[in-house]
């Protein structure tokens, strides 16, 4: 998720005016900026009579209006009892691959980092004393603010100072902060080797080793070797097998994987050993415990390469080059068979 920072202040405090000045300053630093704004008004930027308006009002629940320079996505919520939108729901609509920072206006009661905007002349109450997620205070009365506020105080009339504060905060957040999937706070800490823990809400996640199965399908002095059709290790060699699904036994996982990948029905698989492995998928490192089963055949069956297997081939154990294998667990399993065969 992209870092988010909000601007909290009563209506009339100048949130939109400040954002309008801040956005170009942040863009100058090369940041790609997203914005989520909450409104209590029933906004419809579409105009009655336009084609898009007519089609939406014909009953579409979602409409995407696409042009070369812009697209607009409309979701229609007709349930009058629907709650006000939640911030997480709104953030999920953005394409975070194309953003470096999301600015949020409104959603004052939600828990995420915010900068309070306060103009004493408007006579509204202060927010920071009741919201521990306010990380800075910006005002047009600096001297007065210093008497009551211990937070970093920023001059509302110096948008560059506010932009600099955000850039510093962002630099820190990039290196140190992780957002909690439960409460949304930037307080998720990783305790190696496997625990993620949130200081705010006590959310705890154990990134335990996942179970997986590997099959050594052998015929005389040959073993069946697969070429991977997908990352990680696309194009490299592997043994047939895969992850154990929830509520499956190792034997069931083995039977399912070999059926899916090879159209092979397992009869007599013998548990032989297990090996720890590291499987990096889309930048997440999964530690696995790969269990190795050996299946010895009297004749070569008709097999088909399917699913995440590009092709299959029978290779004599003594001819196998272990460096062509994607994973250490399969290398160790084959080395074990090589050692046994040479005895
Ligand atoms: Zn949390």
C-alpha cells in the first residue's frame, strides 16, 4: 500500500487551498500523487443529457468512461441506508503501482497519519488533543500554537515548509514503517524470522513455513524432471509437486499435484525425506518445508505436461546437472537419490 497522509480540519480551515499549493510542490520532487477526498454532498460531475450520463442512469452499477487522456470510474450506490464510505474501501480503488503518496481530505475519524489545519480566527476546537494520529499542526498563528502544541508546528502560509515536512516523513516511512492490515496504522513491525506484530492493535501474523510436496518418479536409473512454466524459476528444472492446500494431507497434496501437472495417478508413493526451501513469489519470501516422496515404476506411463509444467523429460540420474534446478530442496532430493544409486 502507498503511504497516506491526511489533512484534518473543520470546513473553512483551508484544506483544499493548502492541498492545491502542496500538490505541485510534491510533484516537483517526482512523487506521483493520489488523492482521496470525502464529501457529504451528492456529487455527480456527469451532466444530464450526455451519453455517459444516459447510460449510467439506464442502470449500470459501475461505469468506466475512458479517453486517451483520462478515465473516470463511477460506482453507483443506491442503498439509502449505506454508511459513509470507509477510507480503506476508497484506497482500494486506486492503482497503487502508479502512486508514491496518497493525500487524504476528510475521513477525520479514521486512524491514519494526519496534519491538523487550524485557524484560530474561525473559532473551531482543536483536534490533535483527541487524535493521537495527528503528527503535525499547521496554522496561521504560529506563536499562539507554540503555547499549547508539542507537535511539529508548520506555517500554513509556507506550503514549502509543509511539503518539506511531508517529504521527510515519507522518507522515514519508506524505510521504517509498514502498515497494519488490521487497523491501517503504520505500526507493523517484523520480528525475524517470522512474526509480524502491530504495536497499535496487537495484530499478530506468523509467517510460518508452508508445507509442500516433491515427487521423485523413477524408472530404472531415470527420473522424471519438469521444466517450470512460471516464475519463480521459469524455464528451470524442478521435480513435480507443489504446495499443500489448507485441509489437505501430504499424500492428498501429492496425488492432486501429480494429477494436475502430469495427469498421473499415484499408487505407491514412499515418504523419503524433507528439505527446507525458500520460494520467492512476487517479492514475498515464502519459507517452505518440502517433503520428498519417491515413486518407483515398472514401466513408463503416458504423461502430459500441464499446469505450471512447461515440459517433462526422463533423465538418467547420473546425467542430471543440479545447477539447472530452480530450488535447493529438489537439488538435495536428487542428490540423495544419486548417492543411493552410487552405493
Ligand atoms: Zn494494527
